[in-house]
C-alpha cells in the first residue's frame, strides 16, 4: 500500500508540474523564448540531489527542445551573504536520463558579478519575494515571472 501511495503521489506531482510547464511554455513561445532548463532547491538544507520529479521534468524539457536541457540543483548550504562560488550542482540529460555535469565543465559568466548580485539580493532578503508557479496558482495576482526581481538584477548589472 505504501509503495502504491508513493507512486501515485509522485505521478500526481509530476503531472501537475508538467501541466505548469505547459502554461510556462505557452508564455515563453508568445515571447519568442524557450524553456532550456529547470532549477530546484530541496527542502532539506543539505540535500542537493535531484528527486524523481526534477529528473522527469528536465527529461521532458530536453525532449521538447530537442537538445540537452540543464537542471540546476541549488545547494542551500552554500547560499550566504557573500556568495563567491557557484551554489548549485548542474545536471544535463544524457541518453534520456539526468546526469551530473563535472565541475570543470560548468562556468558562470560575469567574473564574479553573478555572486555579487546573488549576495546583494540575499542580504536584501529578496528571496522572500520570489513567487513560484504553485503560489501563483493559489493567488493569480502573484507574478510568477518575478519581474520585480528581474528589474533589480538588470539594474545591478
């Protein structure tokens, strides 16, 4: 019974997330954009591993774009007010499955600018203002595109 419940719960969550992705995909297409990846921050502070749902989503994105999509797993324990290094683990789809990308193959452009901006946003507690798609569905007045934070990032560059 427990195994069936887990499979049903995982399947329902995956289906819900894929429905969300369809709405986001339509939004992107209307603006001549494409979904090229997905990020996830696990609830467990030290857990950086993608769960089944993250893997299925990134596999579906890769299938939709016809090339490798990128999954970024946020390393919550590396987020601080002084971000100096990348605080994520990268995965890409190889042979239809999510595989970890070796560290030397992952580069963040901007010569430290990304870390400085992330640090400034963390210090200003902007992460509390992020709206995910689930929150938007609960209250459609919330902007899941997070335009207000995008403006702050653009102004900081």
